[in-house]
C-alpha cells in the first residue's frame, strides 16, 4: 500500500490521532456563503457520495437585510458629573467590526470546521479537499486544528454554487486524476 502525503509532504498515516478506518476516503468540502456540502470519494466506489449539507439561507441575504435595526447609540467615555449625567463627548452609533455578511461566513465556516474536526477524530476520512470562494476558504481553514490542516491535500478558490449536481460531480471527480471515478 502506497503512503499518502499532504502537499507539505506530511505522511497522513502518521498524523496524530489518525487510525486508518477510512480506507482511502477523501472528503471534498464545497462551500460558499449560503451552503456547504461534504462529499466522499472512495477507492471502493465510483462517483461521489453526499455526506452532509450545511444550509445557511441568511448567506444569500444582502447586508442591509440582515440588520434588524440601526446600531445602538453610545457616549464617548468621559467622567460623569455628580448627578450621574455625561459631562462631555459626543454621542455616536455603535457598530460591529465585522459586516453582517462576514458574520454569516464566520458562523457557517465554524459550524463546518467543528463538524469536520469531530469526523477526523472518528477517522471518517483520510484526506480533505477544499473547494470554496476565497473568503470562505480562508475563514474555514482558520478554524481547523493542526491535525485537520495536515489532511488537506488540495485547495481550490472556486465558487461552484451555481453548478447543477452532474456538472459539480464532474468537476470534483477531475480532482482525482488516475483514480477510478
């Protein structure tokens, strides 16, 4: 049996906490801001098998539609006079450092990453391929442990959300040259 290595040359069979129960299973994560899908490609089976979907309908909404109302108001922090009232400084609106759309990407990517971490700990896959729009891909990877990151064998900054299932499967299977599909 030939040893599998990640892009960084790390032997997957020696990855901390990995048992080889997955028998050559590669999981492919296809994601964008409103949906993440996990497929499995196995040496024992042709084609792809859907493992799990993570729908996030709010990901399709515009930023202004995600906000329930205007941001709250706040005073600058200055000293208070005897009566407890503000003695100076203007009032201004409070705002989040992250846009509502980016908050959605964070929520979905964290959900997917946590689920993939649990699956890795249960040895459900041997390698991980990530296909996602660039911003989502970066967010997703930032939530991975070092052990899960070592299992990534391929990354593609692509948004395949517009593809129908047959076209999507064809594109994903092309990531496995020389393997039966």
